[in-house]
C-alpha cells in the first residue's frame, strides 16, 4: 500500500510539473509574439516619421540653397553641396533641429 501511495504521489507530482512547464512555455510564446508585433508596429511608425522628416529636410535644403544662389533648384538629385554650402546649411535653425531630431551628432555636422 505504501508503494502504491508513493507511486501515485510521484505521478501526480510529475503531471503537475508538466502542466506548469507547459503553461510557462505558452505564456513565453505569447509574450514573444506580442513583442514582435509591437516592435514591427513601432518600426513602421518610425520609418514613416523618418521619411516625413527627410522630405521636409530636403525641401528646406532646397529652399536655403535657392535663396543663397538666387535661383531655384531644379532637381534635388542634381544638387551639389560643397563644404562651404554645408557650413551655410548647418547655420539654418530648422535644418539643425531636424538633424538633431534624426540623431546626427555634432562632430559629423561640423566637418
């Protein structure tokens, strides 16, 4: 009878352990899926914001260059920015704010 009792206790203990491990693994899987979906959503939103800021930055660069050269910029792809023009551009408050928002460090902008 003692052998039967201990056998039942062992089977129940192993069964409970199995249920606890399964529950832990299921919760971990669910959390990982949520984390992936949340990360994808945040990344998509961040890409959109970077796209908008880049467009605004390029538009502003075109405005500043056109004002300095006293003529309009035809195509941004044809725009050549010299070292002197770059120094002139980074004096513009809006351009500096956008560069800071986009994470450009000061050493990169000053060269």
